[in-house]
C-alpha cells in the first residue's frame, strides 16, 4: 500500500528580465513527474546536481511551493494547506538534510535541537521530554552527555546521526533523506546508513532516499527513479535499473560507480568512455529536439523508460 503518491508534480521558477522586470521564461526544476512510495519502503531518487531531485524532496516536505500537480498522502491532496493541518502531515513527514552543520542551529544545545519537533506536536513534561531525547540519541548510537553539547563539538557523521534522531523524534511515517551521506567518509557513510536501516525496521518508516550516487542507493532502495533535466528518465526495481538499464543517462551514472577491479581496469575505462561518447554525440536518440526528456514508455509492469516507442522496441530486441 502506498503512503504517498506524486502526480504530475511541477516546480517552476520565474525568470524576470527587462526594464519592467517581467516574467519572460521559467526554470523548470521539476517538470511533471509521477511516482509512489509504499509503507516501510526505501525509494531511491537519483540524479546529478541540478536534475531537480532535491527540489522534489523539498516540495514533498512543503519547503518548496508546488507550481502544479498533486501530492497525495493517505489519498488526500496535501498541496492544500488545510489538508496538511488536518492530517498532521508536518508531523508525519520529516527531512534529513545534506549539510548537517547548516541544518542544526549552532546556538542551541543538542537537547533543544532534538526536542524542538517534539515540543511542536506533543505536550510532554520536562522529564518526559529529556527521556525521549535520550532514547533517540541511544537509537543512533550517540553518548548520553551529547545533550549538553553544541553542533560544532561533533564530527560530520555524528551531526548527521543527530539529524536522523531529530527526524524520527515525532515518529514520522515518511522521511525525505536528501543526500544524507554525500559529505561523509566511506566508513562513516556505512554507519549512518546502518542506523537508518535499523530505525526503519524498528518503526516501519518509509524513506525517499535522494542521491547522486547509485553505488550507495543500491544498498538502500528496492525501487528507484532516475531524474534528469527536471523529469524522470527511468523507473524500475533495483534489478532492472542495475542489471537492465535502458536510458543512456542511467548507463552513464552506472558506469561512473568506482570499481575496485584491477584485472579489468582497462575494460571498465573503455566502457565508461563508450557510454560517455554515446551520451555526448547521439543526443537526438535520447532527448527531443529541444533537449527535453521524452515521455515515459512502459517496458514491463515495474520498468518505465523515457524513450520513443520505436527505440524501446529496438533495445528490447537487442537484449534478446
């Protein structure tokens, strides 16, 4: 059962110019996308910087204003403010930000940072609130004396874990995780991802996991959507995306995943170069005359790709 459904979501920013500062065009950051996230599922949204993935996450949380389209939560359109209040949407949907330092108030102690969302939605005594904060810190593996400290006293990985603790403080149903590990060392990345998985299993939380790194998302997501130029270029299960990619942009992202394979180093390099050459030299095959993404075509029950129907058939023949 889906917890959230995105229907033709668009977020456009006006471009103003001229003496009268009139709107002459729009930046189409998100330009009509559709996907659904199931209860307890981690859904991956992948793309390079500027693809529109973070804007999508912020629109779902309510930080960015939606130009058009609908976001359904429990079958109710929450793009309308009155519905958000009625459903406690701001309590049930939280966000983990990419930059852990700027997302934590440097003037507040960790106790107040984690307790803030609790104070907004619950009426606990001081002792009950402190116990809840301690429980949350225990869940993410932070020491009990962390409540007395400030954000600058922690490492990047510890701050990100504090961000996770704050996000789960209200027992949300969905967490939008925007590049939660991109600024961390590999070993610390693994720690944070393991904590996120542990919390998901404990509370049955759904994640929208936003990243540019297909290597990281592989270990977190059952279903994925690849985003480029404000639209989705491919949607599928983990197996379909990683083992049977059809769009050149998906193949390009996959080829960029670092491989520790000394014996096949030259083969991997050659494959990367071939994919990059095809992406750069044959744009008309993969994008329309204006450089836009084609409409999605159904390949199977769970696999969709943004290509002309004729090209989809041609690729399916090649695979056979």
